[in-house]
């Protein structure tokens, strides 16, 4: 009897033939080989935060890595930390702190599994900070061809940029090693200012803070600006200051998101970010005045992954949101053409309408990724209908 599955927002659903929760790599190998022999698809699920059908499989095998979690070790010579693929990002911070380290950056939400965050180029904010995938230095992976292989940039320079952001289309990451930093505290300042005031000093804010982002709140036309910077001070230094706090980075960077929502995000070339945002703001005020959810504006440094939305260029990411219980399609797909006018690339885990031809035109190394995919999964075991539509021509 098929089992049902829904993503976090409730907008994506499927009925896998089975849902497996392996505890060891040998079990993962067995599942992939079973799928290949029986003509089934294998898709890996984390916490279901994607708003696109990346992990859906009707009648296939859905694999949860929830039992394959935890810190495996820290290589202090790099330094880098190795985690099992199912490790949730929110559980990474304290084990690393105990060893004296922290992730280089984190996303606004920390509920995802590390393998899923890597697979979709999940990111935080900061002009000098790349996405989480850019910190990847080594992986253990069960490929779609049913082999357990280790990869790094030095041993396979063509394959590794494909693995950095792979959408789970190459295989199943069972362990990932990411660069880390000595543990550091961050001083957070949150200010609400008129939107025009924020935009007048936007470049100054971005340049003078390690992390800077703002949320535009349409009903009030105000910007909630968040600025984070390293500090040696303790929490007591700002205990009496409204809108400020100090703590270890994994306790400060992520935000609490209790209300469920749909989201569309595009990565825009940084030089076009302010103009693109101004167009989105104008369109929302003119045509979507009923939308009360904020618009998020962040920055991301370039990287070398073939399918990274931030690949090869400094990027600004602009995210629009709508409550999970409300219709979102008319709003999102009215804004999407603005993102596309500025050469935007959609976040892989968030709502977009682009197909193979549109996406292929945005990524200079798309064909190289397909070549790697064909080599690691020649039978298409890891391809559900959505991914097959992207990566199989004709």
C-alpha cells in the first residue's frame, strides 16, 4: 500500500511505494541497487522544506536519512567538519562549539538536513560569504549506479562542482565535509526604518557588515534591517539595548519561522539588485496590496558550482512569500517575470515556473553537469519526472 508524503508547506505531495530509513551506508547501497534492478526511482527526503517537486516519487522508494545523523569528526588542519548526510543544520552548532568551531555561515532557516541544504545551494547573507555548498570539501556518496565513492575537488575537478549543487540527481550523500571557522560570537542589531531610508544607504550597510539583510514589510512600507558582526564581547555588553543581542553564531544567525509559507526566490546579479527590488516593490504596491508577508533581500558571494544560482557572480537574492493556507500562484507568477528580466536564477528549493530550456540558458556549465550526471547515474535511478524533465533531453 503506497504511503503518503507532503512537504513542509503542504503544497507538494506524493505517494511513494515505500519510505525507507537506513541507518548505515550498506543499507543505502542496497536500496539503490534494489531500485535499479526493479526499475524504481529513489528520492531522498530531509525535512521537506523544498517548494518544488525535487523529492517526490509516486510508487518509488523515498529514502529518509534521519537515522544517519551526527558529527563524525573535525579535521583541524583545514579546518573542516564531517557530518552524516541526514544531520539537521540546527543540530550542528552545539557539537561544533564543543570542539571550538562554527559553520562559516548559515541560512535564515536551519531546519534542513545538511545534504538537502548542499543539494539546493541554501545560503545566508553577506557580501563575502558564499552559500553552504561553497564550503564543501569532500563527500561520500552512493551514486545512482549503485557505487559508494568518495569525491573531492583535487581528485576529480570535473565532478566536484557538479556535486556541490546536485539536486540529489547524482546519488545520495551519506557524509559531507565542510570547511568551518574557529567559534565566533556575533553582535546582532535589528532596526526598523522607512523603506526609502534603507535604500538610500543600502550599499553602505552591505559593505560595512559581515551579514546584512532587510525585510520589507509592505503594509507599513518599512524595512526591518538585520546586521550581524563578529565580536569578542559577551551577551552582557548589550543586555540593556533594544534590538541588540550577542551570542555564538549558530544561536544568532537563524530565525524562528513558526508560520508556514510558500516562497519564491531569485538570485540577481548584485549590480541589478536595487533596481530589481524597486520594480518588485512597485508591482506589489500597485497590483498586490493585500499581500502582507515581507520581502527578503540578501547578498551572496560567487562560487564555482555548475548549478549554483550564485555561480560566477556576486548576487542579491530577493524572496517573496505568502501564507501556506492562501493562494500564491497569481502573485508569484506576476512577480517572476521581473526577476527574469534581470537575469535572475531561481532558488532550486523554492517556487518557480522554469523548465529545461529556460534554466539551461542561465547556466554556462549545464551540459557539463549533465555529462557528470549521465556518468554517475546512467540508468536515471535518481530522476523523478521533474528532474527527468530538466536533465534528459528530448
